């Protein structure tokens, strides 16, 4: 089996890798029949030289590899016919900007395995950058608040060598009496809470957050049963919420109106409630100064997320009166952070963590050493067709919606 590590082709470029040089070497030692080839890249967080020093083959042409791994979407023109690809395709939610990518995948009869849908038997994702998105997104949110208020000055996460340096900078954060609300209960939210704890900000339970007055900065973390409710008055049921999100209403506003900073870390289904509408931001939510939309759902649950921002330019302003973009940190505006590749700001740490999970959970399946059905569940296309689990994409694929 030959695995090719792709150079990233998406713009803006992403510096992460699916496997680090040391992990590639370890895999070759574990699997005698495995060969790994790395495509040259000038922007990768691990240099070509680092891979070469571990004895990893290095060439532009990956046509002899059966399996090709990247991180972000692959340029459709660069796709090789008949191969197995693993990357985050961002197609399964019918993202219009990647319709052409999926069409080309079908045309070239590619077996597309999407990392986002690699799950264990319990349904839990086995490989993800979620924790790192939460860490960097929360840090960026605090940094934006520091710029806005002038209380403290944090360097960009992207100039930190690693998580250790980022944590060191958190020690000089002074947020006064800021109130911070987080939505979500998974890896992303856990990463955000890790940063807020590291900044010395105290956590409160949701009810205390609503009822209390504080002489210090505090934050609360909300699960779906806190920020939504069943429209029919029945008790919240998580499995029911997952399968019937349209039957739930928005319960987030009481928290939003009492918050200075909002960090969105939750997964959002298009059928689920919108948490902050344009009308909410114009008429009801007056205190919010910074929204760190770590989940970055454009035209989704938060009206102020007008577009994705970038690592180089992470902030933009949202004018609640017009609903349009404006200058960040401007009086009367909400400062929005909506970077869509946050783990790319700590690429070496994030890649090592991701690669470790790949080694433990995914490579044994690719090598045929075990079969839990994981690859089948994450396979969007095969042999020029959508697989059964993703057959709902047929109209999207044909540009019918």
C-alpha cells in the first residue's frame, strides 16, 4: 500500500498535515508493506527536509499511490482519477462553493472518504481538529476583546510557536468584569474552556450566570438543552433534537443579552433554531461586543457571521443597525471573529494530535488489519456514484438546489 501526503492547494493555504514526519516513520516501521510519499510543499508546518530526515520518500508525482491524504479540499483540477482520497471535503452539508469539487470527484470515479464522518460504533468522531479550533478561536476572541477595550494586548496565535507559548501569553489577560457565554459541549467547546480557564476566568453554571452579578470576569458553557427548547412543551431529549431539530425553539437570548463576548462552538443543523437573528442584534442584544464564531456557519445560526475571515485578517465589524459589514472595533459595531481554519494557527501541535488519532484509528482500517465499518460510513462517493448514506446529495450534485 502506498500513501501520498498531498501539498495543500486551497487558498488561503493551510499549513497542517495529516501525518507528521515522525509519525510517517513510525508507520513504515509498523507496516512493512507500507510506503509513504510526500508531495513537496513550501508552506507546510513540517518542512520537506524534516520528512526527508525521517527517510520519507519525496516527489511531486503521486500517481503510483493508491491512497492520497490531505487536510482541506483538493483543487478539482489536481484530483487523480480512480484514487482513494481522504480530506475534509465540506460537501455533505450541500455547501454550494464545493459543488464543482464533488462533481469532479464523481466524474473521476474517486473514492472520497471525509474525515468528518469517520466515526466509531458509538457515533463519536475519531479524528478531528476540534479541540484546536476551540483553543485558537477562544484565544482570538479574547485577543479581539483586548484590542477593543484596550485592557490587554495578545499577539496573534499564529506567531506562537506552540500551545505552551500561547498559554504563557494568557497569563497577562485582564478582562475586568467581562461576561462570556459558550454554546456547545464537544471538543471545540472543551478547547475554548481550556483557554478561558488558562486566562483565570471563572466558570459559572448557566442559572448562576443568568441570575448573578459578579465582581470578576466569568463564563458559562451551554449545552443544547440550555439554549433550545421543545416547541411542544415536552422535556428536552438529545436524540430527538438530533433527528428533529426543527421541533425546537431558540432559548439563547436570555444569555446573549447578559454577555459581552459570545463564543459559538456548537454544531448547527440547518433545521435547528437560529440563535441570533438580525432583528435580535438590532433591537435586543445590546451588550455583546465580540462574537467569536468558532463554528463559522455562514448564513447560519448567527446573523453577524457574514463571511469567513482569515488568519491574516481575523476580525471584521457587524453593524447591528444595517446588518452589513463595517470596520472592526468601531463604536456601536460588534466585532466578529470567523476564521474557518483556526487550527492552522497552531499547525504543528494540531497536526501531531490529528496524526496520532489517524495512526490509532484509521490506518489499521486502510491497511486491512481491521474493519469496523468506519471507512464505509465516511465514504461519500465510490465508483462514480454517491454511496447510499450520502445519496441525499443527488440534487445538490446536479445543481438542483
